[in-house]
C-alpha cells in the first residue's frame, strides 16, 4: 500500500436545489448539527421566468438547468458524496413541462423529488430554526416562483402557507395591482396581522441581496448578512432608493450578483406589503433556509437540541488549536468569576476559540483572533455578541485592553468591558496551565468582591512565575480587585 495511506474523509452530504430562480449544489461535511460548506455553486437558470404567462418553463432555462445538473452530477461523483438529496420547488412543480427536467435529473442519478408548497415552507422554517434556534415570528421564503410563510416558535414550525408570489412571477405587477393581489391572498388565507409585533425572518436570495444592499448603503461595519435587521420604515426607504440606482451603482455593492440586482425592486415592493399585512415589527435576514432545513429536519432530537455556536466553535478549536480539550476546561475554570453575568455561551465560545491564533506570527495573533470571531461562519450569534467574542479573543491573544475597530460600533461599552475581563481570565488560565489539563483541574480562582484569589496547592505553587503573576494582576486590576495567591 506504500508508505503513505490516504486518510478517510468524513462523510459528505449534498443538496441539489432546483429552484425557480437558481439551480444550486451545496456539499456539506463535518458536525451534523452545523456542517461546514465544502462546495457551493449555483446557476441562475430562471426557471420561473414567464411561467405565469405561458405555464411552461422557457426552453433556454431548461437547457441551462440541464447543463448545471449534468455538471453537478459529475462533481458529486468526483467528490465521493455519500448522501445526495435533490429537490425541486415551485417552477418545476407548476410548469406543464416540469416533468421533463425531473426525468433528465433522474437519468443523471440525482433522483429528484418535487416539494409541495407546504414542504417548502416547512423546510424554510426548519432552516431558520437551525441557524436562529430562539426564532419567534414568521419566516418568509421568497423564491422565484412562490412565497412561503411559516410561524416558528419554541424551536418548532407551526402554521404554514404557500403563495404564487415568486419574485419572477410578480414582475410587471408594481403598484396597485401587486398590492391588491398580496392583500387578497394574505387575507383569504387568514394571515392578516398573524405576525403582529413579531420579527419577520427573511429567507431567499433576493431578500438577502436587499440586506446586502442596505449594509452597503449604510456603511455597516460587519459584512455578515445572517441576523442583519431592517425595520419596515427602512424597507420603505430602500424601495424608493432602488428606483434611482443604476446598474453601475449596483455593481459597486460587494457580493451582489447581476441576477439578483435585477429582482431587487420587485422583491422590496413585495416585502414591504407582506410586512405591513402581517404587522411585523422588524425583518431579520437568515442565510439558513430550505437546504439547511432539509438537513436539520433529518437530525435526531438530541442533535437538534445542540447549540450550533458551541458545536462550531468547539470544532474550530479542535482543528486550529494545540490542545483540543483545553477550551472546555478554561470555560469551567473561569466560569465562577462571571456566574451572575449573561452571555455565558458567548464566553464559552471564546474559550473554545482561545487557541486559534497560536500558529500565526506572534505580532498578529490578536488580529487573527479578531478576524476569526468577526468573520467566522458562526450562527446563533448577534452582531453585538460577535463583537464581544472578538474582544475576548483579541485580549486573550495579547491585544491588551484596547478595543479595535469596528467593535465599538457593534457592542456597547459595558459589553466590551465584560469581554475584556473574559480575555484576561483566559490569558491567565492559559499561561498558568501551559495548555495542560492538570493545573486547571487542581487550581481555583475566587472572587470575594475585594480580592481575586488564585489557590495553588502544594507543588503547583511553583507554577506562579513572573508571567503568571502579571496576568493575575492584570485581571484583578480590570475587575477592581486585589490579586492574592495562596498555597
């Protein structure tokens, strides 16, 4: 077999999503609760374009979709994906010639299934719950051929409905005709004011593109769409603004594809009407949707209940850190100092990621921690919490008590002060233990309101060298305590 043996790769799963606007392949690998995206490719086939008028998918769209599926099937073979699920949504479901594309996909070995409108809504709701476990409101999934609404609360999907209001179907229905149609459909379905005072969670490429545009126009300092919020008033303003944005201006928006740019005006008009009819107080963007929902709904209850932020940061710490088990030990060791504070899970995530900068140049370890926290593919975390995570890692990796940009624009001073204390506590624990389990398991750190006492028994007293003493003093000063060591 030779000197070198190929390491077995973790199982790979894939979703092939034949949507009304795009045909996409996503390959996942890693922890079931929040698998990493190994490969992601889409083709804007526009299968729903003209469907309302003709009842058929345009031949050019069919050819483009078939070409995409042929390539995807070849990629899946090369990647040795072990589990493939292929789904088709509104355009294929409603088109008179949709069966031909299903047959073509089947001939490629993709074994497609056509989702009903209710199944689409359910998958979108499950996707939002996967990425925002405490979501409580209405999920709206805007595709090219349909709009699905689903009520989510307490980790579950409730009532759901599907409307023929896809962004490709409403082109040309601006103004009063569109308003009349939206109002009629929502009222007849009994969904008027169903989201009163609750968030409206945005799923779908067109609405994510709208969030991306707003971030660009407002100079938002964090280029992360997931859980980005917009008020109904802001959506109304965007609707007026988009009418005056030409193609060169839209091309300036980072990550905004030309295909999505063309549907922005219609998507914004529809969103404003839906939010008004539901009575939603705000919109929250979700990068998790139908595909993630299909994965999430297949998990066992225990795995579904896991915190995706903790699972993901623990895995990242395992991959990038020197001492994979050290993060959980650090968290348990410093937890008594912060027992009455909120944000425990963010503090735990900081401990799990505390060693991610070790392989960077020593002069840039703090910056590495900042980048991992701010730009990592984390979910179930708000912008302010990302800033706290970034501050804790920046401080723990030697950045001191300064607050680098853009953290002060994302979190308030009290939140960042708490995160600095976390970072200093992590920094003390790492230096004291040298990354080993024993010292943290034997030593204790106590805060009585006046003294910050480090208890070191017996031979462990020798661990209290100059570097440990300095870090102990830095943490005590930050907390307004006197550093004391016993043992």
